C-alpha cells in the first residue's frame, strides 16, 4: 500500500521562545553552529538518555543569538533556542532515527520538555531574542551579577550533589476536576519540576516526608483504615464523586479535590465508602500531617515518601561580612495558626546559619503570612512580615552588613535594622527546609540567588516586585 508522508515545510510548530515556524526552519536553526541535530543531541545528552547535568544557555557575544554548553567551556551557536527545543521535540515525536548510543524517542521528548522549561526561564531574562539584557533581568535589577544563581526549572539547573530524596515520588496533575488526574511517577533521587499556567515552570518541588494510608490508591475499593493519634489530611485528585470518609472524628465527609484535615485523639478506624454509581478517582490520599502534599501511589500496603532535600555540600561563595539573599517560591498548602519562636521553623524557604539556629538568616511561614529574620546570638536584628497566599508566587530579598539590614517582599521594604557588626559567621545553607522536623517548604522553589555584597534598598525592592519575571 502506498503511503503519503508530509514534508518538513508542512509541519508547523509553536514556541513560546521564538514564535511559529515550520520544521525546516527549526532544523536549520539547530544546525547554524555547524552541527547536525543529532550531533547537538550528543553534545547535550548522556549515553543513557539523560540530560547532561550542567547544560547552560546564554546570549552570544554579539547579543543577537543563543549559545548552549554542556561543560561551561565550549559554547555552540544555536541561532534559535526555540529552534533546538522544538526541533528536538518534533524529531522525537515523529519517530525519527535515534542517534547511536542513545535510547528511545520518548526520552528525547522528555528532555525536550525540560529544555523548553529552561528555555522559557532563560527567555524571560533576555529581550525576546532582540539582543541584550531585558530591564527585568535579575542582575540588572540588583545592580550586578549574583555570585550564585539557581533557576530551578529543569535538572540542568541543579548543581551535582545538591538534591536528594531517598524514595520514589509522584505528581498528580489536575487541569480539569471533571477529568481523571494525570499521574507521573519519579524514581528515587529524581527531582520534580512543576509546570504552571501557560507552560511557565513553577520550580523544584520541596516537600516533607509523608505516608499515604489508603491501600491501592490508584485502583480504589472500599476499605477500613486504622489511624494512630495525630492530624491527617485527606483528598482526591481529578474526577470523583460518591467517595466518602466515614467514622472520622468531627464527622463524615465526601472526599474532594479540596484537602480536608481532621484530628484523631485516640486510635480510630475510619472507612472509605464507595456509593453505587460512584466515579472512583485515579488518585486518593489520607496522609499524616496538617496540610496536603503531593500524591503518594500505594499498593497493598501504606507507602511513605521520603523528604526532598536541597542543600549545597559546600558553599565557598558565602560571605559572612555582607551579602544579599533572593528567593522566588510558592507554598502550595499550609496549616493555619501562629508559629512561636525564632528562627522560622515551618515552610522554610531558606536558612543560612553558623551551624546552629542562634545566628543567621531565616525565612518562611509565620501565622497567616511570611517572616524574614536576621538573628545574632538569638536576638533579632531585622525582621519583616509579608503576605502569604496558597499557591501564589512570592519574591523576597534580604541583605545584611554591619550597620544595615534590610528585608523586602513584593517590591516593598518590610523590615530594617542598623545593628552593629560583626555579622554572624555563615557556614551552612539549607534551601526549602530547616534542620528541624516539619520545616519543609511544601511547594516549588523557583529561584535562589546570592550576592557577596549587600545590595541597597532600591535594588531589593526592584528584585521583589510582583510584576518582575525573574
């Protein structure tokens, strides 16, 4: 039987980085550096099909195009960053021949998605392909390049050895609660990068350890569950109806996409009931904790997901005399109520300290909002309180130097102090957690940057404006 095949000029692709083009133009753009697409894939992809961990993108010296490097030393001209990313995706999905030494086309499609996430983050720091830095580039807003800048949109943005999670994990995505959730599994140690509206990456998910006590959570049947004293949160993901939790202290309730929390004062048996004609959800969870975390898939036994950990093995870029910290993040769910004591101990965004919690710089949730503090000998030097809404992206910056400490959130100075030096001797950095149980961020950390100098108030407020695309 004769077959008809479209040619590359008939395939149209849309890129948020470079607009709409035909496949031929994408392929040409990818080859402008004198390398075929297959050679570029070899440059950027390991033999096992995974992305090289230190892949980077930048503007070329003329400011009129993009370059890519997998080792930080050799840079290859791309002509169009969107060209490489979308050509890779089209090439993979089209089932074209895979270069020798690599694996399946699906792996390339997965890598293309990672590169697209990174491309979109990179494109936000440039002037839309016209050359030069945009006015909202973080370095421009701060008045100088950061000494450390983590844009956490793909694995390429994670330095080796910074991330760990000692178990498998899952993400359940719900675009429409009238449809089943989309379940994506992740192997132990593999970071989870969340997508947002319009395909813009939200960042690296950092969560505490939790256990799902529902058995066969992806193929639910009615069951009894014995719960020990504690606080629990129950929910489903995606399409569901007629599934209830009965026997819970405080009353029975229908399970929904909105997390519901209940307290067990003494060992109790609760029942998951499935009504006749019910729509059984693809993902359901009863977990130990006062707020919801991501879905944990189970079989015939409860399953515990290990905590996500993000911290550098060493931090030679730190400066105890003066410095500036910037973070962009979201907390997807949290318990209400005040948290006593300093430093911050719940939903922590960052902690830079001297190995104790008596001296350093801390930021996270406090009560219904955020709190950012500089602490010396257990005394607060500067402290600022800001607003916090579930799932909303927040930008904060804190600078410190002898005689001047500043805190900014959302483009506004929310804390100042003039404590004399010397400042705390910083030796330890933790991102998305503190060294205490229950302190994890429980949401995505999108960006973390650090300067070895104390940026001034105008710079801090410019960096943290809610309208800034950092």
